[in-house]
């Protein structure tokens, strides 16, 4: 299991009139966690795409437990539990400054060859960086 924690401050534009984070923004927070998890391994979407690999989300699940509010600092814990093959699956835990769990979730992404638009195995260099 490989974890990575990213922090961000909730911006005004992410909230409704009551200062509560709009539910659709949690998918964006998951993306931030996922891209920073990859970046921590030295992998970026930009580099993957330059090498002909797309990584689209094929499944997204969220469970809301508490609200996040404007100007709070929240953390996104991104967790890889198993070795990717053709798909890579991440779990997430979003917490507020008091360490209360606000949201949990999961995404599944597929490695896609941009030339053929077909699924492909996770590249060996990414597997080497993950070290699973």
C-alpha cells in the first residue's frame, strides 16, 4: 500500500452561498490527490500523454460524511492498495483541519494506448517506480 497526502485550502469559488463545498468539487480533489501521488513518484499525466498513454477515469465513487467549508485547509490522502495491471485503483480519504473524515471514495482508471485507443498494460517504468 502506497499513500500520499496533499493539502489545499478551499477557495470561495468551490462553495455555495452557505460556504459549503459543492459536492462536485470532491472529484476535483480526488484528481489533485491522484496527480500529486503520481508526481511524487516522478510521473506526470503530461509525460504519459507525450508517451502515448491516456489514463481516463472509468469509475468514481464517493461517500460524504461531513461538509468542508470555505477557507478550511483540507487534506486528501490517496492510497494505492494493489499493483496496477491494465487498471489502476485509488482510494481516498479527505479530512479537515480537525482530522475529521469528510469524504471517502475510490476511482478506477484505465491505461489506454492513444494510437489504438485500446487498453494496455501499466508501463514497466511506472511499475518500477511504484515498487509493488
